[in-house]
């Protein structure tokens, strides 16, 4: 009897560890799926291949470093396992970065974009650049590709500054898809100041509507007594400023500004700010 009790007691931790390991492996699988699903368009974009070869290495390093706090925040909310401490969030962020690097390496090699005789600087640059969107996709994989049944409602309350940082993550992810392309520059070249004004107003309206008016899951519902301008001033306008700031950053990182005039830069930022604003709004809905 006593021996049976000891065995039973001894089995419980083993069973718990096995379940925890299975959940972790499932999270890794979802991370790989998220990295492939969300980063594949950039992995197969010609401009991104060339950027990994010629973009300034100090700018690439800055992009890699700034991606780390975004991953840590995402990990704290939707890591591969439920995280209770920032140490665990850092662990999941490192894992997501690792998944992003390995996924980029495998896909680029399979597509014939990485070869044996390639200079080390080009190989590292291509993989490092692609690992940024792939790592964000890996972290989003858990929230978008399902939860374990036992997780239940694991939505964590996020403070105001944390929510703004998540909007920055969403804006960065979507702007990474557009900023390197020539189409974005062509659109900015063909636009007038009136077109830019319409795009800016449309971006703000859609951003506000996505979160508050359409009642998407994850949106912030307003109580009847709360004036509409409260949410607009507190979240939508700061979110659009974040989207524009991320747009300026990505355009600079990818060396898309060059010797452009102030007007050309403004038009380019507003054009890229459109998808960036939608990415910021979507981040608040899905994270």
C-alpha cells in the first residue's frame, strides 16, 4: 500500500513533466507554422534577398536588436507556454528567434538562394534579415494556430505602454512586407498631397473602426457613457503616430529615403503608414 502510494506520488510529477513537454513541443510546431505562414511572402521577395546582401550592417544590427524587446513582450502574452515571469518570456523570445533563424535558413537554402560558395557576409545578412519577420511569425503562431484545451482563457491584461508596444510590433511586421518593395516608392511618386491626405484619414478611420466599431474579438469595447473621443485620443491617434514612426524607421533601415526631398519622404511615410496602421490595429486584436 505504502509502496503504491509512493509510486503514485512519484508518477504524478513525471506525468506533469510529460504533459508540459508535449505542450512545449506543440508550441514549437505552431511557432514553425507561424514563421512559415507569415514570413513566407518575404522569404520569396526579391527585394529582401538583395537587401540581405547590400544593406548597411549597422542598420541590420539595429533592426535585430530592436526586435528583441518586441519578442519579449509578445512572449509574455502568448509564449510557447504560459509565462509567469519575464525570465520565462525572455526564454520564449530566444526560442522564437531561433525558430526564425532556422526557418529562414532552411527555406532560403531550399529555394537555392543560399549556396556553398556564397560569401559569409551575404549568407548571414540574408538569414538575419529574414529572421526578424519569421521570429515575429513564430511568436504569433501560438495565438493564431490554436491553444491547448487546458489553457482556457489565457488572455492577460496589458498595461497602456505594453499595448502601445504591441501596436509597434504589429506595425513593424506589416511594414516589413511593404517597405523594401519598389511599388511603395512608385505609389508615393504618383501621389499628390491631396491623395496623401485621403490616405492618412482613411488609415486613421480604419484603425479606429477595426478596434472599436466593428467589435472584433480582442477589441476594446466602450461603455455607453464613455465618449467616443476618449478612445480615439488615447489609442487611435497614438497608434497612428507609432505606425508613422515605424514607417520612417523601416524606410531608413532599408535605405529607401536616400536623397529624397522632404515632400517625397512625407508621401512615402504616409503610403507605408497605411499598412503599418492596419498592422498596429490587428496586433491589438490578435495578441
